[in-house]
C-alpha cells in the first residue's frame, strides 16, 4: 500500500504550481517593501523542518542580497523575556500549522516593536498568520502524514519567491515558474540503490555544504523520523573536525553535491571517504560520472535543493516501508508540536 507520505511528496509539484499561480501581486508588493526598507537585522523563526527551510531562505538572502541572517533562539522571547531591539528588523517565520506559541509569540513581539514581519504559513487562518504583517500562504493543502514533505517543499518555494521579488531577478522568477515540471521529474528519480544500502543500516551521516546543507539537515531528520535511523547532518567543511572519527568500514554516507561553488569540494570529499572505507552514496547531477544517485536539477542552481529533496522524500518513504515501518505514523510524534 502506498503511504500517505509518498502520495503527499508526489503531490508537491501540483502544490507548487498552485502557489505560483496565486499571490503574485502580494509577493511583488512585499518585494517592493523589502527593497525600500533598510534592515540592520534579519532573523528567522522556526522549528524542525521549517527551520531547515529557513536555513535555505537565509542562505539565499545572504548570497544574493548581502544581508546577514540569523536564526532566533525563540526562548529569548518566550522564556527569558529579553529586551530585544526590534527596530529596523526583518523577521521571517516559517510554519506548516502556524500554531506553536514559540513561533507565534516572537513574531507578535517583533511586529509590536515595529519590525517587518513575514510568515510563510500553510494554515492562513492560524495564530501565526494573524500575528504577522505579511502572511503568505504556502498552499500545500492539508497534510495528513506526520512527516512534512509537500509543506517543506512549498516553504522553500515561498522563500525563493520572496528573495526573487526582493531582488527583482527575472532569471530566478523564470526558474521558479519551471519548478512544477522539474519537481514532477524529480519524483520519478530512481534512488533504489540507497534503499539497498540503508534498509539494514543502523546509522548514517548526511553531508551538504552551502545551499545544499539545509537539504542534508532535512534528510537527517526524516531518516530519524520515518526510519528510526540514527542520522546526523554535517557540512562538508566540518566533517574533518571530529565527525571523521565515526567513519569506519561500511559506514553509510549520503552526500548532496548540488551544483554551485561547493560542489567540487563535496565530490573530492566523496572520493576521500570512499578511500577511508565509507559506503558513500553520492547524490550528484547526471554529468557527474562518479555519482551513485542521480540528483535532479532545476532551471537555476539556487533552486536545485528544492528538487533534490523531492527525490529524497520518495526514497525515504520507500525506505521506511523496507525497514518494516509506517512513515505516516512515526513513533512518539504528532502532526502539530506546541512548545513555549
């Protein structure tokens, strides 16, 4: 029986097409607002998969617009009641449910203090959507599976739309328009080799760098969540600073080598780790001869992580079943997590 996680992952292309067909003028208005506003601080507010989406959005903002972006420790607002300066601040929250108090309260705090607040949220009637000045619907539809898939992908797309309009970049906007087709193709990627390697595995290290690191973080979470597989994500630049001690003969290593300036170093890392005995699963585009898994690509490299995670989700749903688990009902987890 096909899991709900797999069905929802495969519906991401339709959800993205729906999102892109709506709110065009509102994103354009938001872009004009961001271009006309001087920010001394930019922050993201999120948990779990949504925080991984924020990592991607923050990287795009820093790489393309030169604004330094930090992830806000929400307890500074919710528990410590710290007197944070909110003037000249851009605060971006990402959430599927929009329900968790530790996401809602900081957005309300920053908005009350005069910050520009943006919520990329699936439930547009949620407390988070009401708290933010700019509530932008993900349009992923109701998500049944506990493991977020289509809502994560639509979060990445919404973040990229924000950046494209802020930067007023026709190339990035055109790349976004082509995403539904790219996602549909990514859903057909054959990553069965990964299932063969990981079905009996006890642990795995997931590696990315730069714009692909958020995909590594999300993949490691999904391995834990849906396959009870101990997984850790590391940047390719950090793996030699201690994590290397874990590598032994046959140790599984999934490396996301998306296009861009970090790719060469990740390909070299894959070769080195193979030499140390690791069982490397190198996910790279079709032109990379030494790849183990073919990584789908988008119209522009900055959007590659969006189609990369789609290919991963399909494999992850099938891996969970291969390990005798139900990806729709992870142990000890529920759909909406509320923390303070």
